[in-house]
């Protein structure tokens, strides 16, 4: 709980919640609104006192404190009971991408650096108070928020989702599952789902046994597509198997994003 002390026994208490850290991402155009719900309680302050809240939002990941941006100014009024308010910050697309790379599937620890200013002088009270409050956003909670603004995985690939029960729909569904695994930091599972989606591509694109045998510089365009598909399948299959060759394979977020996005692109270019 962050205590904004205007003097001994005269405090505005800010705590994240109620319950677990409550965050909400509202999509915008290139810039999005992050809101953190807080509970506000007045201790020893007269009712109806107008206070201006502001500050900065930080994240603490990998033993580093990083600034995200300023908290928008919020006017609150002291009450004789606790109430909830939302403190907001703007986050751009590029910030969300950088944040995801830094988070790497882990929980998101936020730190609110709060400033409170009395909007008119009150005898016996300091005009300004400062405090900090910590909010731990669970990985699965943050993943749902990212999905709501369409940036859970930065993947500029549009794959039509058929409304029937076709194999293409199942393949696209596997891509969606793979994206969820990436957001949750489950990179091997994402590669496995990407490889499963690639099965449909391999069935639709005609096989060409001569493609691999043909010298690379004289392959036709169709042969080069086929080689890409076969090599990608071979690479992704390393996540499914656990033999002497593949048992030491490891998968990073960048690996999973590359494989899943490439499969999505291949699905997107199939005839419909």
C-alpha cells in the first residue's frame, strides 16, 4: 500500500486492486491506454478535499527498473469511505513490442511512482506528498489484455479463417494456439503447434522430390517454395522429437515467432 502522507495521521492510501492487480488495455490507433485500478482511502483528511494525482509508471524486469511513461493527471476527492479509481498511462505499439521481448513470458511487475498535490492550501498539511505502489500482473492476465488489442504477438500476417470445419480452419486455429503459447512463454509448444499447422500446407502444395536434388541457383520458383516448406518442417519437427539429434534443441521467443509467422504466411498464400 502506498501512503501519501500530508502530515502525521493525515494520509491518502493507494493500493492496487481490489484483489489481484487489475489492469486494462484499451486499444487505440498506434497508442493504447493502460489503466491500473486502485483503491483509495482517506485517513484523517477532511471529506471533500480535492487532490490531484499524477506520477510515473515503471516496470521492474531482469533486475532493472525501466520507465514506461507518465501517469495521466487524475483528480480525486477525499471521501469518508474507500472507492476505486483508474490511473492511466499511454503505451505505443513499439513499447508493447519491446515490453513483450523484455517480459519473455514472465509476470509483469509494475511500480507506480505517485505524486499527490492539494488543490488548495490546508492549514497543517504539506501541499505535496509522494509514495510508491507495486502491482504484479500475472502472465496470463497480461496475455488476455494483449490479445484484446491484437498485439499479443507482433505478426503482420492476415490468414482468413474459414467458417466451415475444414482442415484450413483447423490449421489456422493451431496458429492462434501457437500465438497464445508465445505470449505465455511456452516457445517449444508454439513451435509444435506451428509444425502441426504446416502439415496442411505440405498436403496442399504439390510434392516435388526433385526440388532438393536440384542445384539451388537453377531451381524454379515452385521448387524454391517447396524447399522452404520442407526445410521449415524439418526445423520445426525438432520440437516434436526427442532423439539423439534433437534432444539438445532449444527454442527462444524469436525462434518461435519466426517459425509460427512463416507458417502463417504460407497458409495465407494458399489457394481458396
